[in-house]
């Protein structure tokens, strides 16, 4: 069985996927200046499958010298204009071709992310791959929609503005949606005409390395996209500190975001786009339109992708008059829905956490929550013996107080904190009582209340009577320590350009 495209993907069984993975030819070398190469040091990292603890591949452990090499390749490509000065239509043609090639190899990309970080294969096929393709195509379509303006000036002057590529863009991506998160950065950066050096997460680098091969096959010139795999403290840090990188676009933890801000200040004042963590609330008012729908959204909002989602709805605020019914429904409707299992089984929607250390950290936090007085009302145990895997039980705690650790810190796990409230004012106050501001959900039939919550909640995205929904037109990013920029949307393409004003005396 060879690879397959998306339309066939839904038909494969667990055995098909397991056999396919066994036959994959994996190349863990970096991609620099149009070709694969080992790290200059020769060092590698073991990529480990969190479902069974077995080694997947050796990945090149790029360091400062490799980052420097890649930045020089990107700078050269930028200066020569081999990418940024191509006509917009030609850049778009190459990007469309790139998307087609990724689509044709959808099974390979899906399998790589699943075996590296445990994302359920069904989610890869149904969600990540379509989203990756839409991302590339959306930004390819946008290339020739970037315009400048002419302004109303004195008759003796012509004034116009234009937008140009920034130059060399560094991208640093997380492991939770490995290919998709990387693509939210590299697709708009490339579409805007920049040359890119990407440092993917050390836990999951293989899919973006493979994507770089395919851009080259589609006609992407050497140096336009470089991928340096490696450890954050080494390759990531070197990229953040590099004096010839014009912008760094980062998705990851707030702690690393702050380090990058310092590195930008200490180096060349590079522009910085930060997409960081979250502790997103969902507010369930007693007048919500339909309890079953709302509870389903609460369950999916925290259990999907094992809760390893930046905008996971980890705080569920429920009006006291429906609190007991909500909990009862939660138990009833969550049962059997996210039973942990082998992520290569298309029937499984809950794989392991990304690695054993994440699992140990989360288990410790769950014990801490019980110690602080949270009441466990749901825990979905594994359907079979999953030895060696980094599995945790999807769990919900009720009677959580806003000051408990479980209500304040990002667990990045399938763990819900349910808490009661008595008034709209109190709900908004609890919801905003966080250092984060990525997203929030509101459930109500009262139109005015819905708009008031949109106005008062401190977050980049507010969903009303739905959660975790959207398309490529929707800006995605945070307030407060959730970040300072936006992914997706046409405006994110503009964030990879810089403005210029031309004032011409006639
Ligand atoms: P992380 O911050 O540990 O790592 C993210 C990336 O930064 C990785 O590539 C890592 O190698 C690199 N890195 C680590 N230390 C670095 C350093 N000192 N200098 C430069 N780079 C360094 O985060 P993670 O564990 O991979 O991802 C989880 C976090 O990402 C969560 O907080 C989550 O909420 C956040 N996230 C946010 C969004 C969003 O769009 N806002 C999306 C996905 C994930």
C-alpha cells in the first residue's frame, strides 16, 4: 500500500495505518539551502512515539552554526530576489503546486504527526490536513491582493505607500498541531515574499521537514524555506538572538515568548509575533439555547487533541441554577467519547500526551487539584492496556475555586475545571481573572447579554453559542500574555510585510 490522498484516507483501518507506518522511509535531516543535510555537529535527537515509547527516527540536532548557515542561505535568496521578486502569480503558482503535492501525500503527513506526538489519525485526516491545504491556498490566493495607497496631497506632490517583504523571517513552532501551526506561519511569510528559517518543535519535526522537500519539488528556490530541527534552548534560542533575522514569528509557551522579547531587544530589535498559551473560559448561562449542544461543546472544547490546544476551554463557568444538571449531562455525554487508545486507530479520538514528562507533570497537577479540594466528577480510563504510553484519563473536576492552581495554570491536558457563578458580573470577573486572553465562549439566548460578554471578555476570540469554530478569514491570536499578533486571516499576511512611503516632488 502506498500513500494516498485525502479522499481515500477515511477508509483505512488501524492495521492499514500500522502497516503504512512500518514502511515509511523517514529522513530526519535538516533542510537548508534547497537540500537535506546533517547537523554540523553530527548530533541527533531521538524522536519517540508517545503511544508506545519506541523510537521513531533520529532527527538532526541543529545548533547555532546550522541556524547561521540557514539564515545566510535565506538572506542570499532574499537579496538575489529569487523568491521575493518573482511575480506574484508565479509565487502563487508554486504555492498551489506545493499544496497539491502535500495533498497527494496526505497519508504520509498524517502518519508522521500521529507517530511523533500522538494526535489521533482521524483528526489528522479530517481536520489538520484540510486546514493545512486551505492555509497554503488561502495565502497563495492572497498574494496579489496586497496593495498600497495614494493619498490626497498637495498638487505638486505624488505620495504613495507600498508594502514589501520584511526579509528573513524566523519561525518557531510548537508540537501540538505540528504541520498546521508551522504552516500558519510559513505560508503567509512565503506568500508575502520573505525567505524563511523554521525551527519546529523537537518533539515533532518530521512533517515540516517533508513539506520543505515538496516546496523544492514544486519549484521553490533554494534558500526560500529552510528547516532547522533541534532543541529550543539551542537552535530556537540561536534564531531568536540572530542579528540578521528581521522578524521572528513564534507559537509556544508564554515563558519562551518572554525570552524571545528579551533576545530581540538584546540583538537587532527584530519584529516579534507571539502566539502563546491560554486558560480559556466558557460561560454557560441558565438561559442557554440547548443544554446538550452546550455540554457537547464543553466536552469537545477540553478533550479534543488531549486538551493540548492553546485555546482549550479549560475553565467551565456554569450559572448556579443549572450547575448540577450541567455536571450530570457532562458525565452522561462524555462517557465513551474520548476513551484513550492507539492514535493510529481511526476510531480513537484520544491519544497519549506528547511525552512521559508531560504525563507526569499533568498527573501531579491532578493530584494537586484533589488536594486543594476539587471534586473529580469524570475520568475516562483507557479501553485497553496501554503500556509504555504517555496516557492520562480525560478528567473533569467540579467545585473548582478561581484561586486553585487548576483554574489558573495552563495544564495543556484533557482536564476541565468546572466552577459555579451567580451573576453575569461575577462570571465576567472570574473569566478575566487570568494572565491569558486567547479565547472565550459564551452560551446564552439573550442577545444583549451575548454582546455585553463579547464587549467585556478580555480575549482575542469570543465564540457565542459555539466554541472552537472558524475559518481562514478569522484572525487568531491573543490578548494579554496570550500574545501580540494574529495568525490566519489576510491581515496576518500583511504582518509579514513592511510599509514604505514614497513622497515624490513633481
Ligand atoms: P514551548 O514554548 O516549549 O516550545 C515552542 C517552540 O519554542 C518549540 O519549537 C521549542 O523548541 C522552542 N523553544 C523552546 N525554548 C526556546 C528558547 N529558549 N528560545 C527559542 N525557542 C525555544 O511550547 P510547546 O510546549 O511546544 O507548546 C505548548 C505551548 O504553545 C502552550 O503554551 C500552548 O498554549 C502554546 N500554543 C499557542 C498557540 C497559539 O496560537 N496561541 C497555538 C499552539 C500552542
